[in-house]
């Protein structure tokens, strides 16, 4: 924007100074918020309207004194920086049901996590001190390998302070890849941004997950929307994330979690029933208790 003042022949220089003094205010009204490109051609909101949720307009538009005096404008928090995940286009992904009894209510070797963010965010989280690796990484005592995929392969891992990070790119789809290294079925419960990947609601290890057969690799591409489709995972700004738009809760954005459960009565490393080991405790000459006739 360019502020200019046409002087009258009387030489009223005060008017010129007044308009020039207002230039910073006029420039400020054109500021772009939260990664905005400045292209308002696709928006129904008036040019210069600064903030607000979908359909909400604070103040009266560009150059409005009402906007400058609006308490809501100053109380509105600055949009949170970094990345999250939004609800993307639908992808075909069929699901069926099967029975599975957990050996324990606690996941094997605890819960594993991957933190993700944009490049600047990862550098801040690691203090620029990290080493990198490729491919899926082991979890649950080595029973599974898992990672985040985007494009043609698994995303590069950044390691710092015992934590694992990946760098995402806004607008890119991604998926979660899990391989079962054990010799028995495993149940894996996955979460993205604190939300369960099956129902899109608050995640909990008490919820049921996907069953992965020995040697099988599954690819979870999104939050399940039906038994035949999922809504793809797409990197996005925090303000556009599913956690914010649906649940208004950005607290757990930027983290992916996995909890692995073994099957009751089955040794995950041998694939045999645990009853086999119990048989070695049997005695060949144990005397049965006496019975009394009635």
C-alpha cells in the first residue's frame, strides 16, 4: 500500500504530515496472518480483516475504526507456530473384525513416540544437536518396527536426547508404517495429535487397535471414517489441524504414539501357546486325593 496526500495550493503541510503519520497504521492493516499468502481472491472475508474463526469477522473490515477499538482483537491469542495434522481426502481402506485377548492391560515395553514439526521447530526442539537415520525403528522390545512415510519412503529420523523426530511439510500426506517382527499376532494402538486413529477421538491405551499378523506390515493412512474408508493424514498448520477444528484442543499436536499388546496365552517370540512351558511342572507320580463314597 502507498499513502499519499495531495496538497492544496494554500500549502497546508499539516495535512501531509497527518497522512504520512497514518501510513504505518494503514500498512499494518494489510499484514498477513499465520502463513497467509496474501491472496484473498479465494476468501469471502473482506480484505484486511485480520483474525477470526471460520465465518467470524471481528470489526468492520479494512480501515474500520471499530476494528482498532475491538477488545476481541487484542485478546485473541497469537496462532501457535509449528505443524499438526488435518483431516485430508478420503482413501479406500477396508477393515474387518477379529477376536484378540490381551496378555496384559499394559502395553509391551511402554508407549513409543515420534515428535514431528517443521524444520525450524525441530531445530528448536533439538537445539540443533541431533543425528539422523533412515527407515523404520524398533519398539516394544523389538517386536515391531515403525515409522512415518511420506512420498516414496519412510521419513528421515532425527534423534536427540533419547527422542525421535521427523520433519514434515505442510500439505503433504503421510502414513504410519508398522511391521510385526514377532511370531504371534500383535495388537497395535496408534494415535496422532493425541487422537485415536480408529475413531478420531481422544486416544487411550484402553481402546482397541489394529491386529498385525507375524511378518505382516500394515500402513495406516488416516483416521477411520467408516469400515471402508479413512480420512488421510495431511501435515498442516496447528490452526487448521483436526485436533483444533473438531475438538478445539491443540495440546497434544505434533506427536504420534504406538502401544503394542501381545496375545494372551501365546509366546510372541515362539508363536507357541504358553501352556507348553507349564507342562514341564507336571509330576508323573503325583497321588490323587482320596475320595469318599457318599
